[in-house]
């Protein structure tokens, strides 16, 4: 239901909304079973003409396919797509940065880390929430991307 509500926002005229959808969708479906429909939406955003929309789509794909293995054919396809972005000579630097972050998130801790905002069903991990909140501000200062480590937890 949540993912279907984001479909109209992906075609918004405002690139900031499209970029927000890419990042929010990746964070929301991280470690869940909604990866197929989320991946379709994020692949659609990767074809955008605006660089930072493609950047957030790459990061969202990283969150979506976190903890997946090479036995998942989509994982291999998305990994290959992100690696192609990194070696393209004509790709924008902002998109390359997003692809690098996406690959790093996919392989966080040797694929043994997951995004975890709650210690149990009720107790929020405040350091993880603060770290993820600061991570989402990476566009302002790239050093903020390091705060993602506070939100990751070993599986």
C-alpha cells in the first residue's frame, strides 16, 4: 500500500520530490519483502534526467537490496548496473557518488549489516535514528554520509 502511494510522486514535476521518493522508498523497504515493486520504482527513477534524482535512486537501490546474495538474480543485475555507472566517463559526478554509496550500502559489513532503527518491537534506537537523520543530509556535506554507520546493526 505504501509503495503504491508513491507512484504518482515519481512523476512529479519537482525533482526534489522525486529525489525524496527515491531515498524514502529505499529506507522504508530495507530488509522487507517489498523489494520487487520498490526496485521497479527505483529503476524508473534511475532513468531521470536530473542527476540528484538518479543519485538517490542508486542509494535507494542499495538500501533495498541490502543483505541480498548473489543467488538473487536481481541483486546481480542491480550491482552490475551500479558498477557501469561508476566506470562511465560521461556520467555525472553526483550520480557516480550515489552509485558508490549504493554499492557500499548493499555490501555493508560484508553483507552482514542491516538497517535497524528499533532495538525490539517498541524501543527505538535513538542513536540509529539520529544517524539515519544525519545521513539523509549527505547532500549538504558529504561527511554526513558516515553517520549511516550508527543505523546499521549486525545480523
